[in-house]
């Protein structure tokens, strides 16, 4: 039996004196109890007749419990543990919300019946301003754990009770509820409060864990969604480099779902066994060296696939490398994006070609017919006759209209760089080669059209390689061994007489006939003088629009002068 019990006669006398006079005997009361009595009196609580306030019916209790479901689910196991310690002793365990409303009560049948006499049941309010000094209400009002025994209760009906209560704090330190053990005042023991405080702290800790788990679950769900919807192929590998997880894009690249992993397949072999540049992965897994945007050839069930690869190591809590995350991007998709954003697209259409002269109309008609096939086209004509316009128009009317249009001026590339520009190169192929290598124009034009302008200026030594690529429809980068199959339509253009170049030995005959499947001859402007007024009106209107002015009248002699000009550079 505690010293609190031996103090009860003095506390009882102090209670009667306070109720009758309002004077507090500080020598008989703990400061927190005296302060609570004063608050209770100010709240006009009736010390002779107050009971737990029944503030709601069954539906209200259900709603209260639903709104605090997480707290109840966490607290219930700890309440059960407390109850097991005091079962058969007349004690009950109560869980209240942050307002002091009882939500859950555990106890023996006799103890619960006794609690019911003072309305200590679910749905009753034990806020201090409703029932005066008590365990739950005063613990919430003072934001601290405490024990209220016997006559320390402000209301007479609770003088036979002892209550040990502690606030339950949330993740941010806010009060979210209270836990209390109540029983006969004759069984008051200081250790009871310690048990309640420990249980309240355990509830708080478990709620914090649950909140973290919810955050981790949400984060994991979001990461899974990103993992599934990202346009990159993503592989997660362990410290051996063996795939542990693959998203649908990666499964598509590798040619098999991970669920159907087979011995010797892409999901059972280390990643460095599947690529042509294994040292990047061995360094990543060995010393934690990440890498970005390295072109590699990946062995898959459907054959080799060229990918742009990036990888970063994953470390465990002790800093050891536990695996890595790998990003795979098929080179075809990368080159399509490069083409889209680097200006490698065609803008001109046949409708943009102005002129009614018969030679031009026949050339345009032939080009329109050529657009419906994949045959190579050779466009011949002087500089300025619109060779690239025709090439773009062919592309835009072909089935390749949504794919890249990649122009290359063969006469503007230094002789020693023509090969690497057209065919690409691997890392280390020559001094100054970019890290990771670089795709050539043939690869960038994959699925689309490669326009070789000024083809007559191509160095003879590179003509052999170009002919082989056109013949085999595949390309091998300089310094590499991986073969890339090509689906590229080639349109060439020249202002030279290639047959004379063949006769002189400066242009290969086999390449000439490979390029010259369909020949389109564009007439110079001096051979179509009747088109000059049409072109003049077009450029006059275009220039006026750009300058914000309009020409209302032109002297006919100006047009006559233009029609008589030789136009050596065309337009």
C-alpha cells in the first residue's frame, strides 16, 4: 500500500474545505491536483453529482472509433498486455481521444459493471471541464502523466477510484489521445503509473513506425509506378551483376519476360557477360564507378541490340556495393530523338515547289512517283536548283515521313573525317574519339532518309565503304565489330557530271549505279524564264511580309530585266 493511501484522510479534509470555502490546503495537495481543482471549480463542475458525460450514442461511438482507427489498432495490443497484468484485480484499461472521450475499455465483467455506474464507458467524456479532476482529463489538461487517487478526484462519485493516465503523443509531438488504468482506490500503487507511461510510449513508438512504414509503402508504390512507366529499360542487379528485377521496357529489349528466366539467358548471366564492353560493369560493381551514356551491344534472345547504357552502384548501410541500377536505351530510339531535336527533319513539300515550266513539272512528277518506293534516288542539277527541296519533298510524301531526314554535305566534311561522320566510330578508334563512341549519319537516319548532298565530292577511298554499306544494308563503326542492320532510304545529289567522273576514275562506277536507280534532272532557272514572274511575286511578298511593308506596284521593266538575266547561281 502506497503513501498516497495514507494521505487520503488529509486530502479528504482538504476536499471538503475546498468545496465549502474554495480555499486550498497546499500542504495536503500536490500542486498539479490543487491547480486542477481550481480549474474544475472555474468550469462550474458539480463536485457532488458529476458523472462521466455521455455525449454520444452508438452511432457516435462508431464514428469516433472510425476516425481514430489507426490509434485504436495500435493501442489495443498494449491495452491487452496491461490488462493481463491486472486481470481479476478490479482494474480496467481505457483509451481516450485527444478530447478525453473514451473510445475503448477493457476489464473484468465486475470491473466494467462498476465503471458503468460512473459512466466510464465508450462514448463518455472525461475532459476536465466536464467531470473535474480525473486521470484522463487532467493528464490531457496538464500534458503530462499523473496518478489521481481517491479524494484527489474533484467529484465525489470518483473518490473510490484510482486512475493512472498518460497522454499519447503523435509523430510531431502533438497529443493524440490518452491511456489510463483505473481501479479501486484501496489498490493504489505508484508502479501502476509507470506501467501506463511505458505503454503510452510504446504506442507512440509503434505509431511512428507505422507512419514510416506508410511513407515507405507510398514511396515504394511511387517508385514501382516510375519503374513500370519509364520509357527507359531498367535492370536491378545484385553484387554479382545478375538481374533481380526488370521493368517491361527492359524485358522487351532483352526479348524475354523475367518470369520466364532460363539457364544461360539474360537473367541468369552477369550483365557484363551480355555486353561488348564488360569493363564498365566490372568497375561499377568492383569499385563503385558509375557511368553514363555508353553505347554498347547487348546480347539478347532476338540477337544483338545496340543500346545507350548508364549504371550506378547501390550501397548497403555499411557502404558496401550490393548491386546496381542499369538504364538501357535502344540506339534506334535515341537516334530518333536526336534527329527530332537536332533539326534533322524535312520541311519542304511538293506543294512548296513553284514553277510551271514543263521540265520542272516532269521532274516533280518523277520525284512524286519515286517517293512511293524505297529505291535510291540521284538528283542532278546546278547549285541553287532546289535539289534538297526535292529530296525533302520525296521524304515527306514517303512512308518514312515520321522518321528522320538526315542531310550530309559530302563536300563540307574534311577528307579524313568522312568515314567516321557517315559510319560512326567506337571509343578509342582514333586519337580524340569521344568517350563511348558516336553513331554515324546512317544510324541517325535509321528508318528514315539519308540525303547525301554533293556526292561527287566524296573521297574515292570512302566510296568503297559507302558502296559496301549500300549493298549489304548494314554498317560497322570504325574501330568496332558490331554489325548494325540498316533500314535507310538514300537520296543523293550532285552538280557534277558523275559519268565523266567515272570515266576519269574519280568516282566508282559500281557506286554510281548503286545510287542512280532513279535519276531526277532539275533544270536551271535560265531554262525556265516563264517561271521568273511567279518566283518574283513570291519572294517580293515574302520579303514584304518580313519587313512589314507591301509593294503595290512594280515597273514591268524590272520583270523584263529579271527574265533576261542568266541566273548563274539560280535561286
